[in-house]
């Protein structure tokens, strides 16, 4: 069976008096990678488990390729999950771990071994068949878990925080492997993480969840450039959320007044008046405040931290304290310095809600 679409229609999940998922609706297209992103307790893992059939919805419908699977068990859905813990059998070698699914489904040993070797080859694990999980690195164990999930060629593949047990460098490599595999095989993947960078890097679309509901569903670029509300603006990318004013609107462009600094940004359907504005840390450039400078946004450097490839600054301004990043290859601005903050032409967005 090929990749399938997924639809949630008004899905709610309750545990007694606690509502873990509240009236959630979304669609994942066949062959896409959709990430559920949000802080702990927002409902993303419960949503994933309802897709898998490990939890049943209290209300609403779940459709896979248009078929209502709301009340079907996990075994009756063509869906597999890669768990955070990998859940490999420690006493079985790599080949037997990957063969386990086909063998449990009644497939003969020779055919199951052939299926397992094919998926291990796809994941660069040929030659590892006889090793035990304890003889593998964390990244190799993760790939075995993916091979085991893929071996029966499910219509939807689920990942539950798959990189949380890996170090930072390996996380980047394995997430690239997962994304490349998903594209090469045309898989429908639903992926859960609390890591914003991970979500932006691997996804066709990201569903940001907050308090059991969807705060925004958008492509990574739209999520970054056009947050739908204060929660998304604050949660994604360390944005500075400040008070400003839309001074005027011409077509789809607004002229914003940020404590005397004039900045253009998409109007997003808003009209002149007070507004909340998201300012990304890299949206403003620091320049020395020279005698005679007038207008614009000015501030004083309160902290300066060197992080190798970039600097991080806390700047006291009329808008409040702003978190600003700058390339580390430029001149470092010292604590106490008076600066002007000049817009770079990106990373500033009005917040419609």
C-alpha cells in the first residue's frame, strides 16, 4: 500500500475531567512530512498516539486515505511508530529485530529476511545484520528502529521524539537521514518534537500546539515569517514581542512605528492603530550611536555574549529589553555602549491576534 492522507475532524481526547486534545482538525497530504510541535503537555504525543490507534478518540473522526479508522485498533491500521526509546529487543540481532514484524504477520522466514535486508540497505546498515543493539551507536540504533517500522511499508509512519536520546551533532545527521528517506520513498510521516529547529528543518508543514489545541498550522517559512498569534511568535525562534503602531497601510504593506523607528512589513489585513509586533533576534543590525544622530530606534547594551559563530546581546530600548544576535566576525559591541538598531528588511512581523 502506498502513502496515505490523514484527516483529523473535530477530534477530542479526554481522560476523565482532563481534556488532552480539544476539538483538533487538520489534514496531512499523502507523501508529506508534518510535525506536531509544542511544549510538554500540549497534546502532541496524545495526537500521535490516536493516529497509531494506541489511544481512541473521545469525539470526532480520524480518516486514513478517506477511510474512517476512529474506532479501529492499532493492529487494524496500516500505521507504524518509531518510539523515543527505540524499543529494540536487546537479545535479538539487527536482522531479527527488523524481521520481527513480518514474521509476526505470518510471512515466511526467507521472505521476511529479504524484506529486512532491503530496508537495512536503504538505511546504510548492510553488514550490521548480526550485531546486537548494545553493539551499535545511538544513531545506528535509531536507524534500526526506522528499518523495523518501514519493513511492512506502512501507509503512515510516525515518529515520537526520535532524536531526543542523541547528541547535538548526531541529531542533525539523523534528522537529515529521516528527511531524505521520507522524500526518496514518498512516505507520509507525522513527527513529534519539542525542538523548534528540528521541526523547521524536516517538515513540509508544522502544527504548533498549545493547551490541547492547534495554535497554527503552516509551512516552516510561513510559521517563522508570519506567526498567527502571540504564543507562536514567542514560542518559535526567540522573537521579541513588542508594542508598536501601524502608522499607515498601502496595499499589502504596512508602515510600522517602533518607538520612532519606521519599518515596513506585510500588513496581514490589519489597519492603522496599536499592534503587537514580533522582532526576530537577527532582524536588527547594531550600529554605533554617533553624535547628531536623530530618529530611529536607539538603545544601550546591557549584556554581550560570545557564542563562537555569533554574538548575543541584551539591548535596553524604549520598546523594552531586546534580545539581538549578530555575526561574531564583526566588531564586538561592548557592554554600556550606546547603539542604533537598524532594520535589515526581514524578520519583523505584525501579529494579527
